[in-house]
């Protein structure tokens, strides 16, 4: 029993501290075999702290301090936030995250994937938006691309914001998908020619408009993945909103801010970073470390657009981040219980993703097909990892 306990402690300590040297450490004399693994671990931690790496120090701002920081964020925006924000919401109703991520792509190097069926607002947030803004160094492409054609396009328009409209066929090419992964990792593209493996640095943004969802977790975590499925009522709202009142002066103000941000990009202050850190740490569920980076990107994009971060803009940034966290709430709901009521799960998915109950049931069916859930009976589902 003691040998198994010692082996388990060794494995655990090695996992925590790969540099630990057991030749200079006599664990046998330190372990009390009458105690449990957890009790022995606690004794080692108290008496031999050098065996354990230091835990990262997390600064969590208490409520009053956060309020004080928010009060210090009353900077004067270069654009009227209420006016511009209301205008952008009316421009592409129910798809503000499409519109804002496209504006971010014009000001910094990001990759955006807009995923949704026809009529959800993908083209309106890209091609039509850019035609209104008339910002230089933007190109909109559509159609079939070979891998070589994709590489030549990135080389030709290096430094541009490149939009691939109807990009489903493009991403079905495995070589292009792998090149995209390489770009997301280190902003480099690797490809094979007759001379061997070549590479080039890509500086610019890529926006992909797709109808079908076929991405892995690696790509999801590193891009702005804008997912939208409209309910019947939301489609009716879009039809009613077709009489959009065009204001040329507003587009010109937005364009001037984009051009300025390209030459003189903003940076987040320590107070703004502290607020962002505090908010991320307050979230009840986090399924990706990159959620933190995503919030920084959103805040920086809004600061570039409006010229500052104040209370209103910070609150909207939190709302915008929620567009990328909606389904995490469902994951958390699944993790909390072993058995799930099918009807309740469908209702939660429909509410979180703003879709109909019927579409939510289709998602549940896919989760069953993928082996994540299995039906106990007609009403009850069980997690497959239980």
C-alpha cells in the first residue's frame, strides 16, 4: 500500500514540477502510510514548499474598487457612442457582433468567421458595410479557390482586409484549413513548392462568410466565431427594418476613426486591463483561457473605434463578449448534472442561441449522434462520460 502511495505522490509531484529530482529526496521517510494521499500531500506542502511551484497570484478587485475604476473611465469618446452604436444596431439588426467584428478587422490583424444561414446578415456586415465605408485596402472575393490560388491571394493582398464570401468550398480544402491554422498560431503561412518548404508573414485580416459549421476547437478558440441563427420573429424584425435611414456623415466619421486607428492604434491602460481581468475572473464558467484574450481584443477594438473606454462602452464590451460565451452556459448546465431532462435542455439551448425549440432539438440529436449524450428514455438524457 505504501509503495502505491509513494508512486502516486511521485507522479503528482512530477506533474506539478517536472524539474524535481527524486534522487535527492527520500519520499519513503516523509510519507505516513496511515494517512490518505490528500493528507500526505498537504503535509508535504506545509513542510517542503520548495517541492511545489508557486501558484500564480490573481488580483481580484472587490466591488467598491471596481466601481471606483469605472468612475475613472469617464473619458470623452471621439465619436458619440450612443448615436453610433444605435445606428450600427439598426443597420444590421440582431447581428451587431457581425458588424463590430468586421470593424475590428479593419483596424487590427484578426481572423473572423461569420457562420449562419442565408439572410442572417453576413454579406451586409462585410461587403455592403465596406462599400458604405469606402475604406482603402479591402478586397471582397468569392468562388472556388485552390490551395495555390489561396496562397497567391494572401501574398498579393498582404496587409489588406480580405473577405472570402461564401467560403464553404474554400474551407473544404484541407490544405487551406491547415494554412489557416498556421496563420492563427504565428502569423506565418507555410507551403510546399518545387524548391521545398517556403513561408511568408501575413499581416492583415481575413473574414470568412460560411453557411455550414465545420471547424475544430483549435480554430474556434483563436478567431472571432460569429454564430447566428434567426428565429421567425427575428426574421420578421429584419424585414421590417429594411427601410434603413442612410446617414452619410456617420459612415464618414466611422471611416475617419478606422483610418486613424490604423496609423495610431490605441493601447489599453492598466485600469482598463484590471477591469477586464476582474470581469473575466468573475464569470462562473470558463472553458477557454483565450476568453481573456478575446475580451482584450474586444475592448481594444472598441477603444480604437470610439477613442476611449468609459462605463457605457465597457458594459457593451461585456455584452459583446457574451455572444462568444452563450453556448458555454449550456456546457456548464450539462456538467452540473448526470441526467438531463430533454425538454429543459432544449429550452435552454433555444434561449442561449436565440433559435427555435425545433432547431434546439436538432442540436440535441447531433449531440446524441456524436456520443456526448445517450437517451435513458424519451424524457431523460445522460452524459456519456458518467
